[in-house]
């Protein structure tokens, strides 16, 4: 067998492996936009909410006290219907900025779910 055919076969095989690997990687994270980092609900909460609401949800932070942020551990918040909670996170409320332009709908739902662990 000629070296020319061995090289072509090797290149073709390598390309096929790379293409299938790329396809599998894309399918392993459905709904993820190219280059979008997938963050845990806790990470999303810490990055976007904890400055005011605190890591424990009690709003016992300097910024939380300054803005009179809601304590997320109260029955008022914990018993709030999920659609309303998502709407507040998306659109904001009072001094709280809405996250609808910064986060995806899936990320907002993730934060709403995380708030329920307090």
C-alpha cells in the first residue's frame, strides 16, 4: 500500500473522530449557546444577588441594609408563587434591578429555584 493512501486514510480518520467528538460535545449541553459558560444555581445567585441579599439570603449585608432588600428566608418570599418570583428577578422591584437583560430565562429560573433552599 502506498504511503499516499496511508496518509489520506489517517487524515480522514482523524477528521471523522474530531467531527464526532465536536458533535457529542454540542449535544452534551443542550440549550447552551456557543461560548456561554454554564454556572450552577448557587454561582448565579452569588454573582448576581448576594451583594444585597447575602450568601444566606437574609439581606444582612451593607448594601442590603442600605436598600432595605427583602430577606429571602421569610415565609413571604418562600411562599411566593414561582412565576411571581421569576417576574421580580426578571423585571426588578423597588431598588432591585431587573436581571432580564443580563441573564437568560433559564438562568433566572435557576436562581428562583435556588432561592427556595433558604
